[in-house]
C-alpha cells in the first residue's frame, strides 16, 4: 500500500529537527533508516502529517572513542557498526549481534539508534545494549539528558524517549579483551529471533571473572539475565558449570506465546541458548 500523504522535512542539525518536532507535535514522526517506520506507514498503522528525516544530520553519524567508552551516533547504520574497528575491539558483542540482524540490505539502511528507539522486543541490538550497560543521550527542547540502559526500555515498543525528543547517541563502556557471542534462534535465515541470547564474559585463568547476559524476545523489553550472571561469577569456564548457571536464564522472564512457540518453549530455548552463548563467549 502507499502511505497517506505527508510533508517531508530534512533538517541538517539536531536543533532544527527539535524545532520541527516542537512545531508539529503529535502530527510529526521521526524518520531514521525507515526499515520499521516505512512498513508502518505503508500499512497505514500510522499516518503522520509531517515526517522529519534525520538523514542529513551529519553529527548523528559515526563511532568515536571517548576514553573509557565508545560513543555511537544514533544515525550510524547497522552496516557501519558491524565493520567499525573500535566496536570490534571494545564492544565485540554489539558487532556479533549486528552480524545476525536481518540481511545486508536492511543493515545498509537501518540505524542503530532507530532500532533502539523502535524498541521491538525481538530486535537484535536491544539485549546487547542492555547487557553492556549502555547510556542513552536524549535531546529535547530543554537540553540533553542521559538515561541508563535499565531505564531506557519501558515496555513493548516504548522507551524513555518522550514526545518531541530525539535519541542522539549511545555511550557504551569499553569491554576490551572480553569474549562475546550472540546466539540467535530462527527457523528461517534473516528472520527476527524466536529467542536470542547476548553474552559477554571476562575469563581469567580458566575462571569466569565477570559475565553480562541479555535476552531477546523473552518479555516485552530486552532483559538482563542477572541470575545467570551471578551464578557464573567465579565459576570455571566448563560445560558443567555453565550449564548449571544457564538453568537460571528464564528467571523473571515473561516470554510471549505465538505461532513460533509458546512461553514454555521459549523458556527452554533461553536456557539452551544461554549455555551455548556463554560457552562460545568464554572460548570453551
Ligand atoms: C525485512 C526486514 C527484516 C528485519 N529483520 C530484523 C532482524 O532480524 N533483527 C532486528 O533487530 N531488526 C530487523 N529489522 C529492523 C531493522 O533493525 C531496523 O533498522 C530498525 O528496526 C529500525 O531502524 P531504522 O533506522 O530503520 O528506524 P526507522 O524505521 O526510521 O524508525 C523506527 C522508529 O524509531 C523512531 N526513531 C528512529 N530514530 C529515532 C531517533 N534518533 N530518536 C527518536 N526516535 C527515533 C521512528 O520515529 C520510528 O518510530 C528488519 C527490518 C526489515 C525491513
């Protein structure tokens, strides 16, 4: 279907974009890579009068080194995250997850910030961002504020970004030297995950010194598997120890039941995929 008619604005700065959002209020919608928004418009699930395209705002693109963290612009394309050497060195989990996100075409249009702002619980970059303790910079007419990953994902397709605000950048602490793996379970290649697990571990002399584990599609938002993280700490990086810790993967989760599988099946998948992800991240 063809979307309903709308006016198109293409600001070249964040201030200009914020002014457009302030002027048009509920009638305006932000456009990033369009990989989620355009299908919504074409199905006429939303019909904004004005679309504010962020594509010409150069300052929202790219990855930079900021001392103990990486800063990724919201409009950085998935394909650029995937091939960025800083991401590979300091936030390998993000690169691993992005590798499994959709196909090359979608990765060349879709953006890191757009996917996070869209907040689909089956999206592949939410769980890694949560597990790595990302901080989200949100700009509004009153200035910018920083939101911790734990507070960013509010509910199904809902984040801490308020009306009239923009996600501008995502700050990810460095995990240099950590092992990382994203284990995604799909029935058909390039699909959204039925369940996926993001794991980053720091191994010292065969022992898991620290672990961070995020779950995709195990609730209305990405989830942190804190019980698994606690159970892994100080354990040997062996199949037996990791299997025991992974048994806690579904604790506190509330997965959906749909045509791809019911909640019990997803709970089972979470434990199996967590074991695989952690073992792979630990290089065991
Ligand atoms: C065929 C296909 C397969 C896909 N498969 C997968 C998959 O396997 N895994 C996966 O994770 N994703 C998948 N996607 C989605 C992809 O990740 C999109 O890139 C992502 O969901 C949206 O990013 P975008 O930049 O295209 O945002 P858009 O579609 O432009 O925007 C998405 C939403 O976020 C809002 N928004 C965007 N940027 C900002 C911002 N900076 N500040 C505030 N609000 C903002 C928009 O207003 C809109 O509501 C798929 C998409 C397609 C078309």
